[in-house]
C-alpha cells in the first residue's frame, strides 16, 4: 500500500475521532438537540450527494433501512449518549459494535465462527466491561447505554450491507436521505427549543454541522471507500482500529476526559479482541463496517 494511502487512512481516522469530540461539543456545550443535530447533519450530506441516489436500486426499502441503521439512526443514538458520556469512554464502548456484528451474523445469517473469533468476541466484550467500570464510565452509565444501543443498531445494519447491491458512495446518499426523512419528524415530535442553540451560537453550530456532515460524512468516507476499492479490505480495515484510540487521546486533550487505568486496560483488551475479528475472514458479512464512524 502506498505511503500516501496510509497517511490518508490515518487522517480519516483522526477526522472520525475528532467528530466524536465535535459532536459532544454540539449536543452538550452548545445545547443542540441530538436528533435535530443528526437530522441537519444528514441534510447537509444529502445536499452534496443527492445525484448519487440514481440509478434507483431495486430493493430501495432495504437500502434505505440499512443506510438508516449504519448512518443517521445509529449516529442519533450516539449523539444522545454523548449528552451524558465523555468522548473517551464513548470511543471504547463503540468497539462493542464489532462483536455485536459477528454475533448477529451468527444468529441471522448462520455465520460459522471458530475458536479464534470466539476469543476475539470475549476479549472485546470483556475489555469494554472493564473500561466502563472506571469512575467516568460509572458516572455516565445512562449515556453509555445509548451508545451501546447505537452500536447494536449499527451492527444490525452492517450485517445486511452485503445483501444490498449498492456501492459505498450511493449508500452514503441513501443513508443521508433515510436519516433525514426519519429523524426530522422524530425530532419535531420529541425535542424542544430546536432553533434556540442556532440563534445563540450560529457560527459554532454551523461549524460543527459542516465538519460532521461534509468533512466527515463526505470527505473522510470517500477516502475510506476509495481505499477499499483500490486495496484489499484486509489491508484497509485494520486501520480503523486507530479511530477509538485517537478518540480517547483527543477526549483527554480537548475535553479533559478522565482517563484512568480501567479505561486504558479495558480499551487495550477490547482493541486486541476486535483486532482478531477484523483480521479473521468472514463469509456472510462485510468487514468494512466493523469499526468505523457512522455514515
């Protein structure tokens, strides 16, 4: 793999990790309602990728459902979690999406899992449990529950990605469309004071939305999908393990997250477990969404 591609993949993971911190600032410090923030993020992405909705896929309801699950649906739940949890702990808990994906593939698709991946699942789950036993994890348990639900929804969508005949970039467009159409009504029905944060902090909120909706959802994912197109997934996907590690580092640096021994030890164990899942072959589902930022 060329050095340029390696550097771009490192940049992509840095942008994904920074997006967790930016989203925390948006929903916590700036007071953006999480569902409304996720809906506006999807709208920005849709405006840029609208032309990729065609040609119309035959199984568009499934495409939209998968796009919602791996995109705005899981991102909205993640944003709700960030209202209560710090980015560093959230980054480690997000690793639980990988074992969830494999377990769902076993139940729903009949994936055959050998002892090595069994060990990987156990390490990943055990590491996350250790990480959330830290003081910061216990204090933000409600938020981490939402983040765990986000991982479950994303894992359910990731299991079915291989069942749809849509490329990575069109899937981004469909994800944005489905996310906006579903999340905006939910936001209008359940959230209050939607416009107040925009009026109070217009430039800060706009900056967060541009970063999340354009820099991350469009630019970073285009780089990632291009790398997957040009290189073997077994070379590209392991780079996504940098994302949670960078999230912990950026959370400690930018938002002052308390990073104690349980978080570091649990995170290391979880990363080791997920590494096994990423490197081992799979028959029924694609590995490109095992560890990655939401579309």
